[in-house]
C-alpha cells in the first residue's frame, strides 16, 4: 500500500536522523569518558556543534517555509541536502581535529560548518525576498542574523584550537562561547519561540509578540557584538555590560511568552522541557556574569568554564532539543490527529519523572557534593536524557502503525480529544516522587562508593563520655596545607569538619587512620566529614601521593584529655622499597624505548598537545609501576627544534590530581603558565626557543620530587646553529624510580617518602633500567655517533662514560667544551672520558665507532649504574 503525498513529503532522513546520531554519540562518549581523550569537550560539542546546530539549521528552514509559504523550488531538497552534508562533514572534522591537535583539520571543519550555515542564511534570504508581505517576517530576520553569527564564532573556535596563552585563551573562549550560544543558538531559539511557544501550549499568541520581537532584535545583536568585542579587547567590565544588555533584551522580548503560559500553563513533556531549558539558559548567563564580575583575570574567567558548558549542554540545549522535537516530530510525521496522538503518547511515557531527574540531578551536580556522588548522579541524568532516543524511535513506529491502521480503516480514534494527553495530577505526583527517589538513590550509591565519611566507626584511643555537643570547624585546603593546621575540640564533643578546597589547581582530601575521610574534593568544592566523638589527640592528612610529605597534616587536639600516642606517626625517610633483581632473564618480547632522536621538520612553529595520564609501565625488564606521564610514556615526547622556533604546547590534565608543566627552554612568568591545573582542565604554554640546549621540562606541582620521580619529565632539544650531521643521534634521559613494592606482583605508584629522601630503587635511562643492556643501541664500524644525555633527576646527576672509547667532542649547557679534539682555549689532541652533568643539565658527546664489539655505557657514579643506569652500544662491521 502506498502512502499519501503528505506522508511521503514528511520523510526527510538528512533532516531527522543526524541529530539522533549526534546525541547517541554524545551518550556513548559520556559513558566511556575515562578512556576517551578530551571527553568533556567532545560531549559538549557533540551536543552543541553536532545535534543542536544541525537542528537549528534544518528546523529554521522548516519554520521559514511554514511562515512565508514560498515555492519549494527556491530551495529544493537537493540543495538542503548538500548543505546538511557539508555541515555534517565539517562538524566531524572539528570533533576529530581539536582532540587530536590537528589544526589544519580543525580549520577545514570550521570552514565547512561556516559555509553550510552561510548558504543556509542566503537560502532564507532568498525566500524572504520572494515572499508576499505577511506577519512574523521578523522570525526569519532573527534566523538571518543568527546565521551571520556562526562563522564568527567558528573562527574564534579555530583560533582557540591554534593554541593561545592563558590570558588570550580566556578572552577568545568567552567571545567564542557567547557568539555561538547567545548569537547563533540564542537568536535562532528566540526567533522560533515567538510563534512556536503558543503553538506548543495550544493557546492564543500575545498580540504584542511581533512588535516586542522586532524591538528586541537590535538590542540582542548589539549586546552580542559588545560582549564579544569587549572580551577580545580584555575589558571585563564592558563585557559584563554587554551580558546585562542581552538579558535586558531577553526580558523585553520574553514578555510575549508570559500571556500564553498564563492562559495554558506548560503541562506536557515538550512545554515543560522547553521552559526548563529557558531557565537553565538564564542560569548559564548568570554564571558567566559572576565570573566576569569576580575573576581577577581572563584566565580566571576561563578556569572551571566546564561548569558553564555543562549547564548549557545539558540544562539548556539538551532539554530544549528533546522538548522541541517531542512536539515537532508528531507534527511533521503527518497523518492527522490520531497519528500525532499515537506518537505523542510515546514521548509522554514517564515524562514527569524524566524531567525531575534531569533538572534536580543537574542541580545536585552543581552543588559541592563528593565526587562519587556527582559521578553517580550525572550518570542518572545522562540516562534520563538518553531515553529520548528510544522513545523517538518508538514514537515513529507508533505513528507508522497508527497511519497504516487509519488507511486500512481497521482502527478507531483513541477516545482522548487532546493532541498531547495531560498527565493526571495523581500520576504526575507519583512520577515526581519516583524521579526524586531515583536521584536520591544515585546520591546514596555515590556516598557508598566513596570513602566512609560518617565517622561513626571511629574508635577513640581513650574512652570518654559523649557531651552531646558538636564542634564544627571550617578547614581550607590550599598550597599543600590545611588552614587552620591545628584545631582544638573539647573532650567528648563530636567533631564535624567542613573541608573547603580553595587551591585552584589540585584536588585534596582529609583522611584519618580509622579509614574515615572525605572523597577527593575538587578545586572550588567542599565536603563535610563527621569525624565522630573524640577522646584523644589525633591527626588527619591528605592521602594524595606526596601531599602528606609536603606537610599537609591537620592536628586535632582534644582539650581535657591526656595526649595519646600519635595516630599518624611522622613520615620517616624510606630506605627504598624491596630491591629489584635486574639479573633475571629478559622476556624475548621486551622492547626497549626507541632512543633515536626525531628528525627536524621544516616547520618553525611546533604545535604539541601533551595529555597527562596515569599508566602502568615497565621500569625494568619484568618490573612495572603505575606512573604519571606526559602522553603515556616516560620520558615524555621529545620536542626537537632550532634556535628561533616557536612552541605552542597545550597541556590537558586527564589524570586524577593536579599537575603542571615547566619548560626550561622558554622564558615565562611562572604563575601564568606553570600553574597547577585540576583534572579535566587544560592550559596553553607558548614559548620561543632563543637559545640552544638540551632542556628539561617537567611537572612543577609540589612535591616536585614525587611528580618527577613518578615520570613527569621530558626533553626539549634545541640544536645549536650549523650542527653537523652524524650517522646516529641518540637521546638518553637519566632519572630515578622509587617503587612502592617489588613491582612484580601488583604494580603500585611512586614511593613519595623515598623520593623525598633520595633513596631510589632504580636509576634508569629513558625510564627503564638496564633496557639498553638487553637491547643495545647500534652502529656500524667507522660511523659517527652523537649521544645526547639529560640528567632529569629528580635528585641525581650523571657522569656519562662509554667504556672502551673516548669522546673527542663534548658539548654541555650550550657550549662546546671540546670539538674534534680542540679545546675552548685552543688546545689540540684533547679527549674526554666523561660528560659531567648536574641535575637538570644536558649536553652531548660524540664517538667514532671503532672495532666491532659491544661497548657498555654507564653513569660513573657506580652505585647508580648498579641500580640500572647502564647500557651498551653494539658496533658491527
């Protein structure tokens, strides 16, 4: 049986399906976020750039045609499909290019997205020019202005991906987000709701609607332009004025929405979701306003901007898209009222509970709750939004079935006369309770998943009668210390600690020896810990590796009770963990780290993204440790350039604690680019290599000895001018490893006490002890070999020596000490037996491969060589 023409016209796969694909991908990335690089950025942009931008383009075309009644030939389906395909391709390139740091790919994608929306705007303008005079042409003018905003916002986005310093990044980020959200999306939504809102409510439109929309448009456009311009110019106060002007324009326009809502209050999933989306949109604007008003710098405005992004993506865009589609899909499917009712019934299944979960859950996630609670609740919110996808598919199936039944005249209309059934009060109340209960269950599961925080199982060292009184204390965590660092509690009182993390870069917690403690409290968050009834002195500390060693201890003194033995003994210097036996047989599958230096490319601008990750790696053949890394390896990637080259390095913290980066090869204000950033954040470090050297880079978060010993270091090799080519050029970065355990059973992390005491278990070249004994470096007889060496520490230098040969060329810290036997003072026939390097120094030595054989190399600090700082060069004929 063939379907009628109206039904056939309703089928438009490229209009209806891509939005669902983008939403599904966003859900999958969110569920897999621990293993997906830049997951938070991807989820936000899958929703905003993918699903919402696609919907804004295709549905504004739909509404324009519905309002203007122009011929389809002005913008036929083939033209629309070409624009949609260009948009899909451009969005995909951006979503691949930004996380992968492939800037040309990002620029190409941004250009395709801009081109598709510009062509979309030209098509709308063509329809407007050919339309007869009529009402609500102002809606199309909103769409035209919105279309002109997107290329500007996309350009700012590509600029962000190019790599900027922190201050520039903050300015461009605000300009980009405000032009895209308030300009492209905001104006599209504002123009649409003038007519769509009363239609969704099935009530009469406010007589002032068109006039108010016409008056508000120049205010809104001027506000976006002022806000973006002020951000780029670095004027926070002016940007705040622009934001206030935008809110004023919304308030003037929004008066037209109140009369329809009073006549017919929102009571369907579509109308309630759109209303909630509007409220969260205002919350996002308020959050930006607070940041502009209170942050001392633009980098401060950008810090934690992911909260604003989450509110926009989930609270505003997610609910707006699902609510609008819940109304539009039944309408465009066609087939009459009975078919629309069949589709609408699917969207209305459990809708009150879903709306409650999304909105209450998002509110809980914004509160200072423990991290496990936030994770559990966010998953519930995500699932509540994700249910829309199967419901939409179910609605389409229901509509098709109802349409076929109608055509075959075997089905009667359902008795309901409303196009969208209203949930009965009793049913709605039950769903509200169910939604609240689901959020509460997620909170409970989050609490259960985190460390115990009630303190009820605490066993006092000295028994004491409870007084029934509670002492509550606010303790701030900042800069590796608790403030105050000591508190006094009357004997028998219950102690409750409000831990507030005011450290901008690192999470912290508070732990006591009975196992009670907080979860990891992120920067700007807080958590309450009930320590219990106290009868004796005790101490709490931060359990994050290295923080306790830095003195992050909270002393709790009990007044009226004798001092007890120290609950937390002073941290003793560790003599090192269980010795590692390096004489075991090496697994034939073992592969050494490639010591070959990457070749120089033609570019004089090097763009690099370093992802901070926690990885389990070999530290000796058969011995493994959980290491903190730049890009998953130890040492981190080698950056290779010439004098005068520019490096733009983006640091992305994908680990569980705060980290930073310090490039010795550049000169910069430390507080700006070497600051610690919390998990999920990123910063851009730009420097020009003005001087030659083998420079170290490393994490500078305290305790620095722990972070470097855990693997957070690498090399920047800036070659001196006119350095002659050699046959082989190898890089050896020496460092120490401090094991917590033997490394052969369950891999553990770094022993912070051992790193602080300088008692290493292993000393390595390129992160793995003895690897170049098992897998020697190679050269052929007569070849010239250049050996670059960097002493990364954190505590020990290097006296590099190749057994059985001598160096005729030595270059250290930017200067030749010996060059082909000629010394700096003019002496000839000179030679050197070692390349001597203090900690963080680098240089190179050269040999000419002599007779075939195996030539060991070591640090001549022999105890370190015996710990693994040794290898060999195999010379073949």
